[in-house]
């Protein structure tokens, strides 16, 4: 295996290789932008909303006129949008009717460990069960064909997402469609005059490639384990950019402010997004609203990251085409979607100078400093030279403490921490960049760069994950467990 396709530009598309589609690419900016349906609870009690989601094989029309087999939550790609409300507990039962085991992780969720979607907490495929229902394996973990994930929803409003997290197979399983949006709201956000309803657009962006028969194209591989003939992957890029599952879509919108919740659900691709007209103001990051709005020329999105922006189209004449471009992408990957302005409309939205309370974590509060080196070695992607050990733990940290973590890297690695949110303290020799503002759960670490973060280890006790969100790196062992005690 070689590192072919990995270049080391500081601001390139990331670490990976491009898979070229074998069918004619659809014309850009023709397909209407879909908005994933919002899931409805199957049961509502005094304090809890219950949902049921079935993972299944389905045929979807991603490319107009072509059927593509996907693996989807409720047979959809993206899956149905889950809407959480701070203070209302949610229980999401995920039933697996796919031919493979799965595990569902709520990315950005402050979730008890048993509901976090640990990579070996598998939901077995219905119809394939080596053990009777409810059987406990030697490790004591339940092996069932469905699983209840409990989300306490004690966290603030934020744009989260959920996706598959099966050990060694997250890349191919997310690529086939196992990802959806999870939007949390709260009273603080409700009180702000931000654009809402059809002017609040979640945009899940991911790249894919298609084989000649319309199927999703992903490298075949038998194993990812070292020494067993595993095929090395640097990361997989597609040449078709999907937004909410549609290739380079188009949205007709009035000339008013819109809230765009940008989610990078790509396996490996980084984006730098800009609009050809209008302005963008960042209002939120991974884990919710910023303290104050931040005017931006463009925004960077590494895999797993979210950026919440207000796109202001006020004053643009009817018929104006506003293209969202990706300046890190070559050729077709340089375009994302297009807004077409329909005309003026009333707009009572606004972007207040103060959005939310974000208390800066002080460095002096850090009780421990830790260093995590993300590096290629021994045919694997490793953290501190260690490949992932699902049974072990790299370190323990005290519940309720703050720690300083220092990430270093050889290539592009988007570093994601489960449970604990953090603030970026420094990047390279400088302070944080504008895109590092606010509470984060994923941070873009560029080649040969050191990023320091202050991690708020509150929430729950238990075993959690720290990993690279380049899904091919993740599958090739760039993960570590840690315990909150
Ligand atoms: Cu979005 Cu551990 O993942
Ligand atoms: Cu990585």
C-alpha cells in the first residue's frame, strides 16, 4: 500500500484518493434541494419522546433517472431528521434489517456511554442471529437486532448528526447512506429572531462516486486489520457532491436571510465554502450558538464538523443565481449547490449582536495535559503509535474536570471527541482561527500542525472514544478509548 493520492497542502481537500464515477455526472444545479423528513415520535410520555427507526436496504433516486441501492435509516439517505428539545428525554429504538451489524452514534451528543454507539456495541441484523434474542455474549454485551438509545437532552441547542459507527466498517456503512441530522432546540435559541421554518435549512454535504450501474462505488476490501492483507486507505473522495442526498441541488429562495446549518458528512473530504453573492455570518459551531455573530468570507468544514451561518440574500434581484462553491475542490467537486433568488419578501429575522452565553474556558483550569499524535505507522493510522484496542483504554479522566489536550499530526486529521465538548486554545504558533470559535466536538488538524484544546469532561461516567473522523483512518485503527471516572 502506498500513500498515493495523499498530498500535504495545508488547505487541500484532506487526506484521500478520488474514486471516479463511471456514469455520466448529472447536470449541476437542476435537482431541487430535498429536505429530509422530520421523524415523528411513536410514543410520547410526560418526560420522554420515543422514536423507532429501522435500518434497511432501499433503492433511492440520488442521480436523476438512476436507481441506487442504499442502506438507510428508515430506508432514507439522509435518514429522517430527529428533533430534540433540551429538557425532553428521547429514546430512539434502532432496528437493524440490514445484512450487516451496525452501531448508531449521535455525533455531538452528551450521551450515557451505553447509548453512545460504541463501535463494538452491535445491533445484529434481523434474520441473522447466532444467539437467541437477549443473549449476553461473554463480554456481557447484549446482542440483539434492535437497541434503545437514550438521549437525556440536557445539552443546549445545536446541529448534531447521527451515523453508523461499527468498528472497522464505519467508512463503507456511512458511504452507503447511514447518516442523518439531529437538531436540538432550546429556549435560548427560540428567543432569538433567527430565520426559521423554511428559512432554516439543514444542509448535509457529502461526496460519493457511482459505478456504471448506478450503485455507490467504494473500494472492495476484505479486512482492515494489519498483517492480514488489509488494503490501506488514505481516505475516499467522491466526484459527486450531494446536499441532503441530491447532486449539486438548486433551491429557490426569496431575497431574505436564511439560516444554513452546514454539516460535513463526507468520509474524508474537507470543504471551504463560499457564496458568489450575498453575505455569510457564522452564528454557530459544532455544539451550538457562538457568543456573537462572526462575519465570514468563507467557512471551512472538515469531516464531522458543523458550521451554522446566516446567508443574507437581501437586495439581490429576482433571478440572481447564488452558487455555493468549494474552493478546495477540483472540477465538479468545486461546486456544491445553487440558490436562485425568487424576489423580495418580508423578513422579520435578525442576527442579534449577542447570541448566547459561551464562557471561555481558562487554561489555568486544566488539571492535566495530554498529547495525542495522529500519525501513519506500521500500515495503520495510529494515535500515539497505538492502533485502536476496543477492549483497552488509553487513559482515565475525572468527571467534571477540564484538561488540555494537544493534537499533532502528519496528514489532515479531523479529530473528534465523544461526549466532551471543547474550546480551541491555539492552532500552530497562533491563537485559534475564526473557524475555531465556540464549543466544538471536532477540530480540523492540518499536516504538521499542533492544535491545543481545553476539554470540558462533564456529562457522564463511562468509556468514550477519541478518533480521527476521516472514516477510512477511523476504520484503520485511528481511535482510542478513554474512561471518565
Ligand atoms: Cu461522528 Cu465517533 O463520530
Ligand atoms: Cu485521520
